[in-house]
């Protein structure tokens, strides 16, 4: 459509194209360079005015998308000045309409670029905010797990210290070496409890504590899971549960994790599934893992997902398990698998 006819046209259009290729990475210098080339083209009366204008328009759009508004306005002014070079010698009556067209064109171009720039900035801010919230949720869940781990370790260490103290009293006439060992065990256990208390003091922030009960004994886990389901039933939820009695053989860490998953999973059902939903819960111990499935047939509004799923996934990941949660054809399904330690496998 605009084939160069003279050698000068080739030089100008190739120079413009060379500058144009840098517009994606260096939009400001590209706009300035193309404005200079367009001024030369306009002043020389070359037939390459339209191609160079097109390159300059695209470069100016890139500038509006990638750089602040002040640089875009400076580029628009350079565009207008370059175009004005072609008005030299034209009748004065033709200048105002041409100027009006240039202003409208530049306004549309700058507004479109600014819109895309703001949309990209909003999307980037949303991604950063989501990442920060996910990190905060993972940190909060790790803090909760650390508090629970402290309770577990402190419970067993205190039991050991108590038994050592009893042994010291029931064996008053034992050999001095035995008494010395018992004294050292008692002192070491007491020091360990003190160190645990000091270490966890930072984690027990009253402003962030959620009032959760201390970890339960494994033998009480089936009853604790049944109580969670029963509380949801008393609140109006139609819940069916199948809890394998073998969960009582789980170690405390996996037992607490299973309990928290059931609590959070049923809480999500109550929040999002709707009042008429029915939930089916299955917790069973397989040959090498604990399997938890929570299904519901609700179709309520999803609402704000919060960080419950992130917290549950964090707990499962720390144990090397798998966690899946998402919509199904009939509602929502949560499935988790917690691998058992070698000593705990049936």
C-alpha cells in the first residue's frame, strides 16, 4: 500500500522500523526517535508518512501501557509536533480540523493504554495480595501446629518426669549410681519442660489464640470425631459419619491433624453448602495411610473461601500426605490422605 519509491524513502522507513522494534522494551526512546523520523518524513514530503505514523502510534500505545502518565503525555506531545511538521505551508483553514483529529486520536490511544496499564497493575496487586494472604495463612497454621506440638511433647515429658520422681521415692535404698541417674533424668526433664515453655511463649499470643482445646489422647480420638459430627447435627446439619475405630491407634500428631481436618471440613460445609445439604464423612485407616473423605450435595453460594483450605493443605503437606478439595457434580468433596509411620502401620 505504501511502497518506498526513492532511496531516501527506503532510508527513512528502515530507520523508523529499526527504532520501532525497540518500542516493547524502550518505549520512551522509541517514541522520541520515531517522532524525529516522522518530522523528517513530513518535512521531506515523503510517501512514507502513513507507515511511520502507524509505527509511532503503536510505540506511543506501548508507552501508555508500560510507563507513567507524564511520559505518555510527553510522547503524545512529540507525536503532535511531528505531525505538525506536515502542516507547514498548508492553508490556515485546514489546520484546526487536522488538529482536532490528532487530539481525538491521541486521547483514545492514551486512554486505552492507561486502562490496560491500570488493569495490569490491579491484577498484579491482587496476585501479590493473594500470595501475602496465603503466606500469612500458612504461617498462622504452622504457629498453631507448633503450639499443639509443644502440648504433645510437654505432656509426655512431664509424664516421664513424674515417673522418674516416683522412682526416686520408691527406691530410696538403691545404689548411689542409680540415684544419680534418676536425679539427672529428673533435672534434665524439668529443664526440657522449662525450655519448651520459654520457646513456645512467643507462639502463645493471646491476640491470635483461637481458643482451641489441647491435643487429645489417641484413644479418645474416635469419640472426639463423633462429638464434632454430633455438634454439627445439633446445629441442623444432616450428617452421616463412618469412623474407623482403628483411628484410636494413630500417633498424636496424625490424630490431631485428622481432628482439625474434620472440624474445618464440616465448618466449610455449614458455611457454604446451604441449609438443605447432606454431608457424608468417612475416616478409615488403610494399610499405609489414613483416608478422610467429606462429601456434600449442597449448591449454596461459594462466598469468601477464606484460608481454611490453605491451612488444611499445610497440615497435610507437613506430614507428606495429599489433599484435594473442589466441586463435584453433586456438591463439594474434600479428600485427604495421611501416610502412617512404619511403626504405626497395621
